[in-house]
C-alpha cells in the first residue's frame, strides 16, 4: 500500500521505512508504527513516522495493518 498518503498509515501497522541516514542507499528498516509525525494528508517522499523502537523515517511500504 502507498506510504505517501497519511490516511493509509495506521498506528500499529507493520511498515518499511527509510531512515535519514539511509536515504542515499535506499536501505529499508522494518518496524511497527508508534506515532505518525507528518500532519499533511500527503507527502511525496513518504509519511514520516516513529517506530516502536524510536527510529524515525519515511514510510516506503505498508506491509500489514494492525
């Protein structure tokens, strides 16, 4: 599912994000959404979230909704 639309991203969802440090390589990090940080309804690079392990990045892919 599309990670650039805020309404698609739910707290508790399993997602792939790209961390700021990994933007050049595109390496993805998997985790569970703890907080949604982007307030805009859409963001072309992905909605910014905080994972349950406190890592922050932009959603690239939504794997599973809770």
